[in-house]
C-alpha cells in the first residue's frame, strides 16, 4: 500500500478534530437520545482512531481509501452497540470492532474483486440506510436509499449484492432437528430427466399450498430471478421479512414434497 495521503476519501486527515473524553461522554449520551448532529460530530471526532488502525495494515497492498471506509463502517457499528453503563472508554470497545471489520474485508476481498466504484456506492448505501433508519424509525426502502445517495435504484441493488459474502454450497439453509437442508440441495441440473414432468407437477402443487404472499415471493425469487432487496421493494416489506417468509415457504414446500 502506498504512503499515507493527507486526504483520504475526501477527508483532510491533517485537519481531523480531536475530542476530549468529557466531550465524547456528552456526545455519546446525546447519540443514545437520538441526536443526529451529535452522531456526526462524534464520528468526525473519531476518524483519527480509524486512521491509526488503518496504518497497522500497511502491508496488505489494499487501497488506503477502501480500508479507511471499511474502518469507518466498523466505528459506526461500535457507536451503535456501545453501552454507556459498562464504564469503559469508547476507544477500548471500538478498536477490536474496527480491526475485525477490516480483517473481514481483507479476507472476503481476496476471493472476489469488486470494483472500487461499486464498493463506494455500497458503503454510501449502508451509511444512508443507517441514517434513514434512525431518522424515520423504520427500515428505508431501496428508493429512499437511492434518493439519499443520489444514484439509481438499480445501482444500489447491484452495489449491495456485489459486496455480499459468497455463500458455500454446503451452507445450511434450514434444519428442523433432523436432516439439514443445504444450499446445494436447492441447486439442480437444468437437464430434463424422464421424471422431470412429475417433479414439476409436484412443485406446482407444493407452491399452490402456500399463502398468496409466500407464492409471490417464491415466484419472484426463483422464477423471475429477483434479489431479496428487489423483492422487498416491490412487495413493500423489508429484506429481513422477505428472507423470513422465503425460509418459511421453502420449509412448507419441503414438508409437502417429502
């Protein structure tokens, strides 16, 4: 990795503010009360901490801008999870989370390279989602996140999908205490076999047993090849709800087909 620049991600590191402990405590209290201005001030006041941690990874050959952004994501997670009642310094709690976030990025980034522009869009989307969730007290839609970032819905979906950690074919999808369903179990050869028409009939019958919303999700996810985020946006629910309903539908179909 090249020498450290004065400006990282548009931030002049030479002019980063430094907060006193008393200021940090006061800002953290305001943050817990939902003060977004205090949140911004606290984040800017701890960018020096992120920079100092990034310098530990000087041999990684990764772009410092990327590592700095990842470190900021870790710091924001630390802010969201910090417990004032534990009587520990924020930096003591935040350093392991920032280091862990960077190490996770370095580990995952070795497998599949994602363009810098996509990663930048994804990080902006994550920050925008966090900001909108706190201001609206509910999970924002893809359209709202796209408007906040200033890019198209398609670009947001593409960027968020690009930074997802690759899933192993042996990743467990569902278990009911007996046989475990793995990702591989859901991947089938597209070649027709002599009993393919029987399977198709059984599959249609299993889908027909689902609720209207579950049928719609299964159709969009597996027949229209839409992502969970795209499905959630079209139906008008959160991605987490889509994931939960999809798992429930697959469980019902599996029971019917077994």
